[in-house]
C-alpha cells in the first residue's frame, strides 16, 4: 500500500538562529541527526511507516528555538 511507505520531512533553517531538536522527536520513532540545526542548514527526519509529520516549534527567546517532529498515524489507515 502506498500510504505505508516511510515518509521523510525536510526542514530548512532560515531563521537566522540555531534550532535545537526536542528529544521527544526521537522517542516517538523519528530518526535523523540529533545535532542542533545551524542557520541555512537543511535537516531530514525519517518517520515510521504509516505515519505523517506533526511539527511544532517553540521560541524561547534568547535561549533559542526548538522543533518537535512527531509521527502521527492516520486513523483511517490504521493497521490492526
């Protein structure tokens, strides 16, 4: 089935700041480089099969930016 292939999401940091990656990104099954994303750097995250990305960013002011990439399973296509 087409929807069960692993999905990739690419993030391009054009913020002018360093973006850290929230640890839950990797606890929820995504894989990728865990190092902070530098300005003008692109990062690819690989999601588990049958999921799509839900992305959230936080701005902690002078402490910096953080991104969470969370894999979400589509309930209409759940595998039982």
